[in-house]
């Protein structure tokens, strides 16, 4: 198998080389040197090789010159291979000064090889190889150093230096994500700083909304740029605080003016911003109390209207509602007591007024008189009760006033009235009886007894009843 074809190195003085290729003629000279070196390695040994002396297969003879040449050749090949690999990794861009020093050592090795000074050539190539090996071993360290330097420069807003170091890191490792991300950040930093400046000016003008927007734009351009995020959070917190204070002011003002719906709406806005704030909790309690008080006031007005109309049953229902809201509400407690008492006294009066005939019995009449004695007069603001008292008084008077009753008979029938007495036989007799219903009985020997009901109504004059026994037995 033929040895791989490697691109020969350039050999030049590091003080005279320019990474940007200003001294390209040196590469031509180095190419010539490389060609000569390869000729020395591959052609010249064949031309000057001395005839071998016969030896047995088990006892090869190697001349010192050939051995030195092979060592030098191996060192050069190892250097060329490592150099080719590192060149693919752009080591010429990131490996200074080690790269140039290795090139110089290889130049010296090539010259020694051309002069057939194989030991010196091997030594120089070994030195060049060690330089590249050292460079390869430092690759990760150089990458870390470039990244650290770039990040520090970016943090200090030294954007050109940062971009240069990030690009150097990408030269060392083309797929390094930190370097790619950092380079992108360094490219957007001017726009970030422009937004920061605009935000700071807006903040100085107390235009916090505009400042917040500019800080947010800066943060969106570079989420890793902490000053923009910190400023955005600070301004947002200030705006939130102002909005909270405005909402709380509206809440308290509305409550003071009795505008509870407006107060509740403003409090909802404040609560959305700071639900656990002590001021929100206190205002919510105050609003609850204000709503309760407003409800109690409404019930108080309803009850007053019903009381004025002497609708005690409906008023009692309203008082119960008020007491369910606040069991210690004074107007409801006293009002309920009065309503229940008035309901009872009205019930008692209605008991007689709905059926006045009850007063014709002695006991009911006595009870009615006792009721009137207990409630002889009604308050001036209760005309309905006063009317009931007056009506019952009139009915009691009528029930207590005897009515003239005329009984007529045949003079042969004996007349008696239950609970009044025996009247005997008569043709006509006038009695004074209290209103009520009486049972009149007539008896006569040889005739069937007769029984009639006599209804004496209060206030009616000259009630008459004819009773006589007429059916012969």
C-alpha cells in the first residue's frame, strides 16, 4: 500500500509570517523545501544505498546511517500526519505561537535531512512533533480560555473583543454551542443597549409604560442579559404597585360614598394584583360589613313601611331576615319583639271581631272585657289597632246592655226560660235580656210541650216571641 499523500508544511520565520497571507511567497519557498525533503526521503536513499553484504536470513545487518535515516523519516511522517489533522482543525489560526514554532523546527529538520544529517533531522522533527502534540493537548484549554475571555468582554460590552474571541472559539470547535450563542448575543448587543438607553430615558421622564416596553424588548433580544431583565422586573413592579394603589384608592373612595358596586369592582382589580395584601383583606372585610349594613338598612326601611301599615306578620319576616344577617341588630331585636306582641294582640281582637256572637256568652264576654282592660288604648301611630279596640268596646257595651223582649202566650201555658227562670202563664210579658240565645219552654196539662229558641241581638229593639201549647195529647 502506498503511503498517504500529505500536504507539506510551510516553513518560515514567525516574525515574518502573516496569518492573513501577506507573505505568500514564503509558502512557495516552503513548498520547494518540502519537495526537496521528500526527494531526500524517498529518492536519494535509493540512489546512494550501498550494496548489502550477504547475510543469513536470521541475521540482518542494518547500517547506522540507514537506521538514523529511518528514524528521521518516521519522525517527519508522524509530524506531517499530525500537522495535517490539526490543519483541518484550523490550528494555524488558533495555535500560535506553538504552530509557528513547530513549523520552524520542521524547517530545520528538512534542511538537516537534505544535508543527510539524519540524527539532527530526527531531533528537529521530534521537536516539531512534540510542539504539535502539546498544541493538540491544549486545544480544550485554549477553547475554555477563549470562551471565558469572550464572555467577560461581552459582560463589559466590549463587543469587538467579545466577537473576536467567540469566533476564535468557533475556529477551535466549529459546533461549540456556547460560542455560537455568545457570538449571536454580541451581535444583538447594540440593539439591546439602544433599547436600554431608550428605556432609561423614558423612566427618567416617569413614562413607566414606555420604559417597561423598551426594557422588555431588550430582554427579548437577549434573555441572558441580566440588566434588561432586572430593569423590566423593577419597572413592572413599580407599575403594579401604582396600579394597586390606584385601585385601593378607588375602592376606599367608593365605599366612603356608599358606591358599593364600584368599590367591589375596584377591589377586584386590586385583589388580582396582590390578593394576599393586608390592605386588600381589610378592604374586603370593610366591604362585606358595608354590604351587610346596607342590607340591614334596606331591611330596616322595609320593616318601617310594614310597621306603618301595621302589617306585623310581614314585618316579623323582615326582622327575621335582619337577625339572620346580624343577630345583634338592635332595631331587628326590638322590632321583632314588638311585631310578635302586636301580632298576638291583633289575633285576640280578631277572635271576637270576626265572630261578635261569641260575646253573647258570659265567659267570652268577660274575656273580651279583660282584653280591653289590658289594651284600653292604642298608640297614635296604630290606627288599625285603635279601630279594633273601639269596635270591640262597642260590641262589649252592646253585649252588656239588655234588650227589651216581649213574650206573648195564651194565658194557659206555663212559660220558662233556661238560665232565666219560671215566668208562669201570661198573655204578654216584657223582659230585659242580655243579647244571646235563649231556650223558651212552654208546658200545659193535656198538651204537648213546646220549645223555641229566642235570639236576642245586641242593639235590636222590641224583640218579640209568641209561645203557647196548642197540640192536644
